[in-house]
């Protein structure tokens, strides 16, 4: 699990958009390569990241390691 915090308020999807952009940047992707799967109205979101599986796992491990 990756925790993402953004400063945008949860108004009109601004926080969700910011979270998707932050994840895209962290994985070195374009924002359109990250999509919301569930949690549009929740603090907990599930995102789909369009990246090669091995590359994605390696990048996630690096992010979690700090």
C-alpha cells in the first residue's frame, strides 16, 4: 500500500485528481496512465497504474523504502 497525501480539498474531485497526478509523477508516468478504480467519495482510493508489472513493482518498492 502506498500512502499519498495532497493539499487539494475534496471538492469537485480536486483531491482525487491531485492524488492521481502525484502517483503518476512518482512512477514517472503521464497522468492519463493512472486511473481511479474505486473510492471517488472516500479517503481511501484504489488506483490503476498503467506500467509494466516488473517495473511497477520495482518502483513501488523504491518508493516504500523511502
